[in-house]
C-alpha cells in the first residue's frame, strides 16, 4: 500500500488559507486539526470554518477532531463533506456506533489514540474503522518532538491489522519529519501527518516530495 502524506494546516498561515491549501495540492489529503479547548488545551476552528476549507481545498479533507463528546459532535464533519473523520477513543462513549454513523454519512471513520492510550482494548473492533491514528505527541499543539516510546504501539497495531486480514490505514501524527519518517514507516504506518516539516520548508511541494521519497525507501 502506498504511503500517504497528509500535511497539517495547523502549521500554516491562517490568514491565507486558500494560498496555504494550494501549497499542498500535491499531497493526498489536508489534515485539519479541530480543537475545542476542552479535550485539548487549545482552540482552532469548528464546523463553519472547516466547511469553508472544504469548499476551497484542492484535495480532500482529513478532519482530526480533538474535541469532547465526539458521539454528538463528530457527525457534522461528515455532513459538511470531510472525506475522513477521526475522533478520539478517549472522547467517544460508543465508538462503533459513531464509526457506523460516519460511514453512513459518507465519510471514512478513523479512531485516534493519545500516546498513553493502548491499542489492545480496540483490537477486536478494528474492522469497524477505516483508519487508526496513533498520536506520537500529546494532542493540542503543533511542532512537538516525536515520542519514540510510541513506536512499539504502531508496530502492535500494524500486526493486529495484518493478523485480522484487514485493509485499514495506519496513520501517525506528531513530530513526523525527514528525521523520523524511517522509524515511523518501519513500524508500520502508511499515512503520515506532517505539519512544520511541510509548512516550515521554503517549498512545501518539494518537502512533500522528499517525504514521499524517504517513505518509499522504507516501504516493505
């Protein structure tokens, strides 16, 4: 399966979202970090802004919802057209029901786990999701240092997906860069979220291309 590169617009210039989205038009999806200042100690934007981003983005949206009460709040992001909606296991009372609702509304359903949340309680539920997101930093802020202690969890998740014979994407978000991408791909990730590694570069398209090349070199 090819490696997808999904740049996070959290590191972009919010005053020029159209221009910043155009910079990453060669990426697979735009990663949209939605934060509510409850689930995480930061605030970004909600449905009205994401709906506008959806209208002007040259590539599909991958909405990462770092928000409380995901069961009630997540479906609206599928309704406004996000191609993939990721909610946190820690914020969902009924993750399977929510995943099925997101799929019914036309979005892919993705389950995110914070660094300290184990994958094991969700292994029997993997078939209900299109993607699992392993956070390799504490959610809430961009530009954090990659946590190597999360690598074994990425590997265990990939092994569980393979053992079940499932076609599920395994996304990693947090500190992904040219310096860490080899470890992430070797551990089994196939969707990589990169924020500052893309938007901090002089040429975002060139940075995306470099990450693709580095990832391909470690694809088994």
